[in-house]
C-alpha cells in the first residue's frame, strides 16, 4: 500500500470527516492509489480546500463537501451530490468523530448527546443511505473508524466508548444483513494515534499511556489509513463483519 502497487485506480470513494487526522491520511492515500475521493468536513474550510488541491500527478481527484455528520438532513444531500458526479461509488469510510470527556458521574446530558449524535447516529444515517445505494449497485465496501475503547472501555470517556461500541455493533449487524448483496462492512479500531484529537489529551496522560503500548509508541494516522485502504480494496474481498485493531497491541492486554 506504499504507492508501489496501485490497487484502487479509477475507483470512487466517499470519506465522512476527512479534513484532518486519520480521515485526511485516508483521503490522501486513496488518491495516491489512483482513486477519486469526495470527503465531508464540518468546519475548517481552509484545511479542507488545501487537501482538495493536494492531488498530485497520476493521483485521483479529491473533492470536498461541507456537511455536519450530526445533521441527518445533510446525509441524503451528500449522497445525492456524489450520485450526480459519479456513476458508481465503490466504498464509504465513516470517520467523523468527536469526544467530550468527563467521568460518567459528572457527565452532563449535552456531552452525551453531542458525542452520540455525531459518532453513532451520524454513522447510522450514512450506513443506511450508502447501503441502499450499494444494494442498487450490487457491490460496495464500507469501513467505520471505531476505537479500541468500543471494545474494552476506558475511564473518563464513557460517552465516546459507548458511541464506538455502538458503531461496532452496527457494523457487525449490517455486515450480516447485506453480505448477500456483495457488500462488505468492516471496522478499524485504532488505539492511540498521533492526531489533533490525541494531542488534546494531557502530556501526562499520553506519556503514561505510551508506556503501556506493547509497541512502545502512539501510531501514525497513515498506519490506520493503510488498513482502511486495504479493507476497501478487493484484496480484502473475503473479509466482512470484522473489527481490526490498529493499536500497537494495546487492547490485547485487556481481552
Ligand atoms: P481529528 O479530531 O483529528 O479528526 C476528526 C475528523 O472528523 C476531522 O476531519 C473532522 O472534520 C471530522 N468531524 C468531526 N466532527 C464532524 C462532524 N460533525 N461532521 C463532519 N465531520 C466531522 O480526529 P482523529 O484522531 O483523526 O479521529 C478520526 C476518527 O478516529 C474518529 O472517529 C475518532 O473517534 C477515531 N479514533 C481516533 C483515535 C486517536 O487516537 N486519534 C483513536 C481511536 C479512534
């Protein structure tokens, strides 16, 4: 997946939440592999436009649409825009995610609702719309960016962990519902990945966490993007309903 073998040339993908971090790395990698990519973003238009201009010689096209993943009224508009521009959508990546951290005993309802509506309800709407399109096409591949917290839980982020566990349950259930239409649905569960979201955590927390990661460091966004691109590609043609941890071995210590 390093640009040597271009296994995604000419394919079309939609990435939800692609302006920075793991989403951005995924958009870039897909385009480098020759795929055309449309991604959504909520704010930071400058970063989104800059990424659109990134497509280099020989790479696929990159386009962006402003759309809040938590606003279900925009979901069908995004799919409709993509439908007008391209005849066939080969895959969807649901990456948009936020955190509003606190212990459960002091968590206010707004923090709960905000995280669930972006991470989980937003995922539901995109999975539903894209699945209907893929069923009509007779093919498609979906990858959700969940988290190891959805597998093992973690103190101080119960709302986030619940949203990520919910994504995994959605992926596993949907994979069984639509496998017969030649549609694969998988999740990646990143551990601690060096993005803005990770940098927002305190240095003390990051240092103490990294001591417990078997590979001894946080991951790079590109290391998650590699797995997402693999799952989207035909190289993963017999994988569905799977959750692949990309965490330096961290979660295996807990289950
Ligand atoms: P990030 O904050 O750097 O990027 C998040 C992306 O989601 C951005 O592109 C942002 O524009 C987009 N986004 C956020 N809210 C949105 C909304 N309402 N509508 C549309 N787009 C929205 O975060 P990241 O670290 O790159 O995380 C990406 C995904 O990976 C998230 O789902 C996150 O939960 C998950 N994840 C991250 C880590 C980590 O350590 N960084 C670990 C596990 C899982």
